[in-house]
């Protein structure tokens, strides 16, 4: 059984966790009725004068542009919407070349840049030097000035990076689990939508990327350890939908995606009650336009969350992603893989 679970985790970690993979644990027969796939030369005498004037104008514009750029760098508000592979690689020639430990100088050079976003990426990625004592010592020294950065995002990132690289490991954004491992994310709350969609793990003194998620699960919005520290619930989002999974890092298993599963099961339950107009369409982009929030563990295996589940109305001739919204409270028991629902009213 454990070998099967371990293979499940290995398969899902290979290229990141995709929605298609996180839905494959839901009983197909149970959901068949409620799921549907859908795709988603004459005046030469003044040419010299014109050239001089053009050169003067160019110099003037260049000076103005430099001044404006400097002013913007000094006063602009930090804003990132989405971290692309190019950005994370500091625009390296190959976007697949993301192992920064093979090109460490790229990060140290970026720290000296006057581009705040280059600095921010470098500060976060310096954590990846954790396993190399020499690079780690250099990173600790290079990060010190950023603790006093006037940009809060930079100062916060530097504080977390230093807490990890110095092995203090007391930052509240580090989650200490029952097996002695520590989980965390980098680029915390860099976007209005959440943090970068990678989860890192320190275990037995070694840092590794534990798992990552693929679109549309683009942002991590919360991490919730179970009371006994053996399970980890993770809430995620795109700019349209919310998602959630449970990580069983001890036995090496990852649950199905909870919001999409709850949406399909709720529709199936209504069908059994004679309510047949909830079309739980699975779009080609896997967006559900549903939300979940207020995740909390009721005990060591049962996770509760509030959800607003969106459906097409199958009684109408045209489909809309959110014609019907059902508000429910959901309990998911990881031990039995069972869901229970309670209708709810939202203000």
C-alpha cells in the first residue's frame, strides 16, 4: 500500500501537480451523472541644422527619461501579478535553466541591480543555497542590508531567507511538522492573489523542493498543518477560482483537489434529490469559478472549509460559468476520503 502511495506522489511531483491529476482520485462512476467535459535633397542647406537640433532633442529626452525612471524607481509601489519562469531565471537564455546553484553569481549580481524586482527575486532564491555551506555563508552576508530596505516586500523576504540560511528556523512562515521536517513557500504574498506555487521542505538538514502546482493553481493562499502535524492542507487560487489539497508527506500521498471534488459530489447529491440543473462542467482550463475559504482542521484528519460552488444551469440553452452558486460548508475526512455537506447562507 505504501509503495502505491509513494508512486502516486512521485507521479504527481514529476512536473508539478496538475488539476487533471488531482481530480483522478474521484470515483468516476459516482460522478458520471454530474460531470461534463468542455473544452475551454532640396533643402540640403539646413540638414546640418536639423541634425544638430535632433541630437539636442534626443539628449534632452534621454535626460528626461533617465530622471523619470530614477524617480519611478524611488517612488513606485511594489507590484507583481505573476512570476513567470523567465523572471525566476532572471531572464536566462533557457527558461528551463532554473537550477540557480549552477549559476550563483547571477543572484549576487542581481542583488546589486537598481531594479527592485531583480533584487526581490534574488533575495528569495538565495534560500536555494541552503545545502552549499560556502554559498550559504555568502548569501547570509549579502542579505544583511536588505533587512533595512524601505520596501516591505524586500525586508520581509530577507528576514525569512536569513532565518532559514542561519538555521534559526523560527519565522512564523515556517511550518514544523511531526516528522521533524519544515515546510514553507518563497515569494510570500508577492501578488494580490497569494504566494508562489511551490512548496519547499527542509528535512534532515537538506533543502528540497517538495512539490509545485500547475495552472490554474497559480498561487498558494494558505498552509494549514493538522493538529498532530502529520498532514498539511494547502489552499490555492487563480484569478478566477480557489482550490485546496491535503498533503500526506509521511506516507507520500496527495489528495484529490477538494473544491472541484466537492462541486461534483454536491451536484451528484442534488441529482439524487431530483434537482438536475446543476451542470458541473469541467472546462478545458480546469477553472471552476468556485471559491473556498476559512479552512480549519476539526481533528487530526477532518478538514472543514466554506465553499461557494458555481454551476452552469443545464435547464438553459446557453452556458454561463456561474449561473448558479450554492454556498455550502464542507467536511473532508482524509482518513476515509469522505465528504459531508451542510447548506449555508452567506451575507
